């Protein structure tokens, strides 16, 4: 009987402060050969002589908690895809690590625990995770290999998948079952303060290779955490996997966690950060174009609703010109403009359709362009490009993040036409950073506000820096 490797992927990053519940329809789902084409490890396993058994690949953009029924259904699809005939040599999973489910809590821990119960203690399980995972003991105890991204902004998703696959193959070839240990420094930084290309995160990431070079260690990962998840597992962690009989993994996990903690006061924003009105003044004063302003509190990639017109209102008050807002989620307004012909105008409210705390603004807008974004395994998403008082606005019917020049320009907006471009992001993604002549982080309020001590946490472990300040910690 040919030995099999089961593969599965379920990814969503939860912002529990967002009111937008993530339902089944929000996920793009692939199965069968389509799923095998979506992941980066199929060929590796096949070339090693294994039959690859697909379950599902389900992905949703960051948002509020995952609907319980949707999660249970996805989990069951993965479990149902695992053969029960003893032919499974290994299990490979690509998860996020910060999924939080209504009435359940962490989504990753129960999934891996149930897979472990199904395949038994002798089958290795390898898991690839996002850098912003909020890891649980349940996950750590049931996985043999855990590999996290080493970049934020993320550019090593494929490499991380492949590292987990390579180590899974090593487990099978050497007939060894490593174990993982985790140390959790009490740190709850937003990702905008822990970017891996600059210090002190750069040096912490460099330690991972040194740890992996030591005898008894198979792999090491540092996780910056998803801070807007009010849950007991929220917070940073260091995970080291290695031989059960070796003391080195725990020793090194403690050492790196202590380094992370000792550097806590050195973390800051890579971009210049300022209060909203000051951010506009600074951007207007810059001479080169384009200048990007991050509306950080309404960061869609951090799970915020993306429907807040607060910053647009400021731009209108300041009579800004040559400015693009990319973009605002508002299905009713998008539908109204989409029904027009290019050049026609209407007066309507924009914003506040998803989050009751978001600001709405009434504008008279002229339609410049309209179209549909095609999306994997999902219906197309309508968008419009609208002009009002010298400001262009991209409106979308569902939540969308504008992380690259190409995505922006597919709406008909040309980056070179604008001095200021407002994006609902935190840190700039690599493609935007490449073209930016200036960047300002606007410290707007919202579900992704960057001042963590302003959030009303009820479930995280305390004390937790920087929500709490004056305490020390030992691993």
C-alpha cells in the first residue's frame, strides 16, 4: 500500500473587536486537485514518493470571529479526508494561528488535537503558521513540527510551507517524532511595531538560524502575535521543535523569549507616525509623490471593517486635492454608483455600513470608472472610482485591501496622478513601500488602533506589555 500524506489548510486571522462575523461565504474554498494546486508542497511530497491526499484549502481575509457552524464544517471536511486504513505517513497543515471561533475560542488547537486523536501518536504532524499567530498549548502539544513566517510584512509564505513539508519528510524518513516547546513573553505589540526588516526584530529573527544550528533542534520560530484578539492565547511566543530527550529546545526558547522581552522598549513604527490631522499636514508638505498615509485604525488586513469615512471627512475639511482614498467598503453606495454611467453624479452617504462606530460622510460624487474584481472561487466584487471635490475614492461592495500598485490601478486610478494616497493598512506592503516617496502612519482610532492600552481587554493574560507597563518577567 502506497503511503500517504494528508494536506489541509484553514486560514483566517481574527480581530475580535470587529463586529463583522466571518461566515462560510466569506471563505474561498478549494478541494481536490484545485486544492493541491493552491499549496506550495504538492510536488515535494509526490517527488518523495508519497500519494498526496487533499482535504480542503479555505481562506478568508482578516475579520471578526469565525462563525461556529462554518468552522465546524471546515474542520469536519479536513477530518473526513483523512484515510482510516493505516496508510497515513504524515499530516501537513497550513494554518494562520490567530483564528478565533464563536463559542469555541482558538480554531487551530482543537483542529490539530482532533487530527492527532484520529491518526494516533505515531504519525507526524507538521504545521506552517503566520508570523502573527496566537499559539495555544493544545496546538503545541499535538504538533511535531511548527514553522512560522520569518517576515513581516510577509514575503516568505511559500518558503514557510516548504520548510514544514521538508521537516515532515525528515520525520518520516528518520522515523523520529520531534516535540515542540513554547515560551510566551507577555508582549502584545501590533504588527506595525514588529517589522522584521528593522531592529530589534531583525536581530531576533537572525537568532533563529543560530538556534537551529544546535544539536537536538530541528526548527525554531518567533511569533509577533495578533494583538486585536481578546483571548487567553493572545500574545507573542517562541516555539522550538526538536528531539524529546534534548534540553536544548526549551533552553533556547527561554533565551530568545527573554531577548524579545528585554527589547520591548525598542519596538516602534518603521514609518513616521502622527495623529490624523498632523499626518495630513505632514503628507501635504512632502514634495515628492506619491505619499502614502495609512488609516491604521481601519486596517482591513488587521481585520477592521474598512468602512470608516472619518479620514475622508478630514481630507474634505482640509480641502485636499490630488488625493486618492483606497478604499472604503460600502455596498449600498457602490451599488448606487455602479448603476450610473461614467460622468454621471449623485449625492449619497459613504461609510458606516458595517461598523456602527464608523463615521459616515455625505458626498456629491461623479463616477469615473466601474468594474468587477474577479476572485478565486467567489463571485466577482463590484467597485467604483468616484471623484468629489478633488478627491478620488475607491468604493467596494465587500471588504478589500489595496496592498499593491496593480490592485489600485485595476480600478482605473493611476498612482502617478496623485500626491497623497490613503490606504486602510498598517505598515505598507512591499510593493507600495517600493513606490512610496513618503509614508505616514495616521494613528486613527478603530478596531486596529495602534495604541494597545486604549483597548478594553477582558480575556488576555495580565500583566501584558504595553497594555500594562511597570512589571518584570522571567521565562
